[in-house]
C-alpha cells in the first residue's frame, strides 16, 4: 500500500513539474526586438521603420540561405520594368531576370517567391508600427510619430499594391 501511495505521489510530482516552468530559463532572443519593447518608446518605432526600409536593399535569408542576387529592389525592377519595353536584354543568361525578358516568368521561381516573402515581411513590420501607434496608447503622438505612422502606411500600401500588380489576375468583364 505504501509503495502504491509513493508511486502515486511521484506521478503527481512529475506531472506538476512538467506543467510548471522556470522563469530564469525564459530568455528573450538577443537578435530580435519584442513588440512590448517597441511600444515603450519612440525609438522602437523608429527602429522598426528603419528595419522595413532596410528590407529594400539588404539580402535576407530565404529558403535557408542568403543569395547575393536576392534583394527586394532588384526583384522589383526585374519583375516590373524588365518585362516592359524599357530595357532590352542583350544575351541569354541563367539569372531569373531572363524569364522576365522572355515572358516565361512564373510565380514559383526563386525571385518571385523571394519578392513575395520580403513584401510580407515589410507588411508585417508596418502593421506592427501602425497597431502600436494607433491602438496601444503607450507612445505619445508627436509630429515625428505621426510622420513615422504615415511612412508606414505608405510602405504597406506600396508592398500591397505591388503584390497585387505582380500576382493578381487581370479583371475581365465576366468576373
């Protein structure tokens, strides 16, 4: 009877130990900013906005590696201007930009997928700033904060418009 009671108590202690946690092991990542820390000051909003701007030019890890050819603005110009008559390709290349010249561009290519990925990272960052400024009430609304809010609205609209431009079907009279 005593062994059964001891086993029962041991099971209860193990289950209780599993469902409790140690707060000293709850460590925030050092290379990321939490949403709570952003909302505490104007500097957090500035940092997130600068991070969204940095996505335009920086190479971002995508599909497990960083490709030197993958930059948001490079893909933007490849997918928009290169498919028009503005620029002419003088030779055949293995770069995905060639598909834009030859109109064989498809949504599952690496440059299309990268553009989609980074555009939604931009939208996520701008939505974070917009939500903090408009809904949290923790940041004082100054002229500078309102300017940053406007910039984030523009960046979100830019990313969403170009996603629509590149990936939406053409409207027809029957739809």
